[in-house]
């Protein structure tokens, strides 16, 4: 049999990573991570006595909610897991609001997270805290890696392997290309609002600091805590093949993302907080989208499905 006549061999899967970040992109990662963190560290002494007003708090809260839900409802539950279907206007709005969180373009974020689920807490997971072992030193190293350290690694997740659907979406590609603009606006708009409301340059500066840098830093660390803390401590009421856990103190600030165990047990489910008392703001927002007709085919949890996952845990 000749090579032409031989049956085609199955194609090997695309590699997990696709090259390395260039110097400019790597510098941007350090800038977007370190500057908001420094602002957060400086926030405590800065708040004592001067520089903080209810205007700053209100603007910061609005941008925190918009950008945070852009990540949890948009980047995570919609773009990564397809927990519901959305028309073009909502899809674009979710991509833009998620970009305001300064956590990377849509395709980059989704590729990393899909890779995380494909290799959760095993080799290939970009941010598992358990990659270095179970000793105290290894756990400390793993926590740093899962929370922040993995962001500084230059190997990039292969988007052609993990996000071919998004690469084929012209709207998302355009939004991704303009990510530097959205990152600028998420800091500049609070400053403009603060200046206009107080009619002062000082009001613009304090809004830039609190509703810009500090808000971004807080949201960063809440998101990163899902990667680190929620894979280390907490409850595991449902069966999953990894160490994902529920951490209730993070539920409000993370808009329900810290009910992480059910999410890994049933990744496409639109609601993560499914037990009594588990507040899940992101799920409520999706519910509102469904009521308005903006979201369809929502993957809500069923009693039968939850009972099956719970039984598997105790089996």
C-alpha cells in the first residue's frame, strides 16, 4: 500500500501553548498587576484623613460591579462555558464590560480558563496551587503560583486549540485588538466622572486612584482568590475530579464565583451557588437577562442533576 493509499492518521491535538509573550506584552502584564496592587497597599494610609469621599466610593462600586460581572457572567459563564446563549448586543456588551476588569482580552482569558478545566489541578493547569507537592514549602509556593505567579510566566495558552470559536467571531477579535483602549478607559472614565461631579482636578485624581487603580486591584485579587484559595480550603459537597472547594466569605465580592466546587462538578451550569443560603449574584443577573429575553437556553441546575453529583461524592 502506498502512502497515498494508506488511511489518514488521526491528527495529534494542537499544543497547549503557542509561543511566548513579547517584551511589550510581558511589561504590560507587570504594569497591570503591580500598579493596581501598589495602589491597594497605599489605600489604607491614604484613606486616613484625606483623599476619599462618597463620590469615589460610588463610582468605584459602579465600575466594580460592571467590570466584575463582565468577568463572571461574560468571560466565565458565557464565553468560557456557554452557560447560556446571547444575541450580538449582549455578547458585545459582556465582552466590553469584562475587558474593563483589565484581566486580559476575552480570548486570552477564556483560553487560560478552558485549559484550567481541561487539566484542573494536574500538569497542564496554568494556575493550580498543587503543582509543587503537599509539603508546607510546596503549598506556599503553590499558593503564590496560583494567586499571582502564573501571570508572569511568558508561555501563552494556545488559542487555536482552546478558543477557535472566539477566533472566528469578528466582533470578539475586534474587541480583543482594542484591549489597550478599554484598559485606558476603565481608569480614565472614573477620573472624568469624579472631576465632573466634584468640578475639581482633585476629585478627578481621587476617583482615578480609588475607582480606578484600587478598584481594579481589588477585583484582580478577588478573581485570583478563586484560583488559589478556592482550590485549597473550604467545603466539597459535590463530586469533582480536582480539589475545587466552596469558600463562602468570597461569595459577595466574587458575585457567586466562590461556590467553586459545584462549578467544577458541573462546569456549564449557569448557577454556582445551588444550596440554601448560597448567594450567587451572577446567576441572578443571568436570570434577569433571561426574563428580558436577552439570554436563552440557560443551563439551570436540576434537582436530579444535583442529587446525582452529591451521591457521587458520597459513593
